[in-house]
C-alpha cells in the first residue's frame, strides 16, 4: 500500500512539474521540433509527433491516459519517413506548416491575410491558429476532424462546409479509410455511415430527444447530446456534465463507438450498429 501511494505521489509530482515546464503555444520564434510537445494549459491534451508502422505523424492525444489515444492527425495521408519534422509558422506568421529537414512540406494550413499569428493547443483538444493581437481564430483543428468526435466538436454542415469523421484504415494506420459518417440535412437531419458513397448505416431522423433509430444517442445524467439546425448550420455535438468523466465518439470502420474513461483506460460504452439488423436497408 505504501509503495502504491509513493508511486502515485511520484507520478503526480512529475505531472505537475511537466505542467510548470511545458508550453502550449507555437510562435514565429518558437517552432515545434521532433521530440518536443505542446501541453494544453490544464494538461489534458498533448500535441506532438508519434510513430506508427515506422511512419511519423503529427497528432493530438490524451496526456494522462496510459494507452496513447490519438484524437487528431495532421498529416494522416502524408506521413513522414524520418525524425526531422518541424511544425512552424512561415516567415510572415500567416501559415502553419509541417516540414522535414529537407524543407519538404507534409501538411499546412491555408494562407491567411493576417500576420502575427500564434498556434495554441487548448484543453478541449482543439488546436487553433489565431491572430495574436485580436485572438480571432483563423484556423482550428475542430474544423478538420479525423476519426474522433470530442466534446464541443461539430459534425455536420457549418456555413455551407461539410464536417465529417473518417475512420482510420486500421488500428495502427491513421490514413483515411473508405468509411465516413456524414450528415444528410434534406428533410429532418440524420447521419449515415458510408463506405465510399454506399450507405451502410443510418441513425434515423432526430426528434426532440434522440435519433429515432438510436436511443443510445440521447442526453443522460453525464452527457448532453445536441443537434443544432438553422439556416447557417446543422450539426451534432455533445458536452460532458460529469467533469470526472472522459468521453469520446470514434468512427471505427463501419461502427460509431462511444468510449468512456476514468483516466486509466477506455471502456466501450456502446457501439452502433448493434448488429446486422441495424445495417442500412437490412
């Protein structure tokens, strides 16, 4: 028991020390090089480089969960082969770009008509590029999700731009697979999982409480599920009521899955479709 308490104290001390010595922002004079990380201000998320199948990626993962769980990948379809990656702002501070030691660009944001930008990792898991003078967000990772829906991330149609999840190709290959989950806003909003363009699953249209085909996707004491629909945007998201609970929704091939965690590991809470009878047109 004493040994366990000592180890717990040691881990807590190490975590607090990491918070004090870390940073959450990239500036023109302070890029992120391979081996370095950004840590969100409350220590919830980490941004850095990770390796999978000998390929190098830039991603965001949960800091305190032992099993590395990546929720966003910048260069998922354009991996790096070596350990010379650097994430930096260009010379006028308007573009965030990922390069290797030979200055080959593997990923970048779109050019902005502003300068003095900084890039910051937030405790929501959102990585934002903002005007350093006005704090106006110029670009954010929440507008470009990969396979994971985090609390506050919107999936749907935002100002005419579709936002959707795309599954990893496999558990160790973050490249885009054929599986996506997208909004159909014609009539009553509902979501479809697609294999390329083929519909393989539907949630059913949303009523006041839930999607008609899925009681699992309903607000409960711990999570608030929200569907917003107006002339400018139609989207689905969720928020966490219980601050001790970590929750995420993941598109895992043809399954939409909700995972919960107490900080140590993940538990599968539900998975849709539940069985073959739930498949589209079955």
